[in-house]
């Protein structure tokens, strides 16, 4: 059964926006020992290697099937687990500090997903030391959701083949379909990647067909105020894309304010820009929800007074942050009824 989780969450927006860049210490490899996760049996598809993956900082060649995979992105583990590969290390983003696998990924993670089992190295959220990564002796570093700078990419590439987001997407803006596709290629399972994508897209299409009330509705994805500014996620953000997949849209004015970034902020005086047919507030804790509900500026928005508001919290909050081939089916079942009720 899925492990229980506290509703207390640190908003991933803050994690991504405020994360300290990874250390640029020179990397030096060493033999990895201890309780690192054992690799599963090979599921490489015939002729999958060598493979070259183009991305924002050039191209990465993966000569053979990777066995020891490091999940460097903040939500990278889901995309890796989707191919029955358990990473030897996972970067912590939010939630229990000894548990980096969420309920929808528990089955794929197996025994490695048991909190405190020690089979997977947990990397820190803010600063990842390349020397610590090198000590794990990886043969692939997946960093599609890591937001690496080019210098950081070059540093990690000296340790092992490193894959970042495709060039056409902003940091933290790679759609789940493309991340699944890129990860499948890197792990030697491109055909399975297309099967997974098709399966989840079919589920999304069914939800769209069942809920015509979503079509064309505007949505704003927001959260608690930070230093007097109100955050919003643009149409380039993976979390917002969940709502776009359901047929909703984002006000182009918000995208313009963010200037092609995955999220932006507006002042108290500009808060009415958040108005939409539906506002979804990400609430990482009871305190955050109370702060949003008690905010006089937000309370004055017409959308709020009309009751067209939904809070993404608990496991729904978690699943939305990941927006992966594993978490989306969970979110479709759990969260869609609330969206429908708010728009109905």
C-alpha cells in the first residue's frame, strides 16, 4: 500500500527559484561501494546503443546500456522509474527527507522505495557536489529537470554522459512526453517510451471527452505570496501543461510578464492579472492554505468570490509537481473531479 505522507510540503516553485547552483568542484571518480541500488535486469531494446541525444548544451553520446544512473533533476526519478530502472542516487526536492519516491512510483521503485532502506543515495536539494556524484561511479546522469547552467553541465559531463533538457524548452519546461521520450532513448527503450506516452495521452483524451466544460477555460496556477509578490506559472511550465492538456488556456498577458520563463510574479497592485475562469492554488501545507485564504488581496479577486478556486494539496500537490508519466494517471483520477466541480 502507498506510504502515508504529511500534508506539509515546501512549494517546489520556491525550491526551483531559490536553489543554490551546484558546486563546480573538479570531479574525480572513485569505486562506488555500499548500499547503492542494484540495477535491474537488462531491458535494452535491440540496436538501441550507441545513442546520441541532442539537448540545450549540445549532444551527449551514450555508448552502451547504462547500469548506474544518477537522477540529478528535482523530479527526474519518475521518468527513470517508468522504464524499470532504479537510480543509484536521487536528488531531494521536497517531502520526507528519507523518502524520495512518491506513492505512484512505489511499485516501480520496489524495495528501494522503502523509507530509510538506504538502497538509494539521496542528494541534497540546494548544492550537489560533483565529487559526491563521481564517487557513485555513474555511467549516466539524467538532468532534464535540474536546471543546470552550461558550466555545471560541463562539470558533470566529465563524470559521465549527462543529459539536460532539449534546446527548444526552457529550464523546468520540458513536457512530460518529451522527458519520457528522452529518458527512454537514454536508457535504451525508445519503443517503450512511445508506448508509455500513448497510454497516458489516451487517458488524458478520455478525460477531455468526459469533461467538455474544460475546453477553452482560462486557468491561473498560483500559490502563496512571497515577499509581497504573487506567483504564477506560465504555459511553459510542466505543471501548467497538465491543465493545458485538459483543454484549458493561460492568459497570454501572464506569459508576457514572465518573459518566456516557467514562472513569474505580479505585485499586489497587479494581482487582478491572476483572474481567470479557474484559479488553482498550490498549497504545500495547512499554513500556506490559511495564508492564501486569509489574504485580503486574493480574497478580493472575482474568481475567488465566485468560488472558482481549487487547492492542489497533499498527494495532488505532489503529483502536480512531478507531472510525469507515472504521476499524471494518479492526478487524472484524484484531482479532475475537483476541477470539474469548480467549473461546473
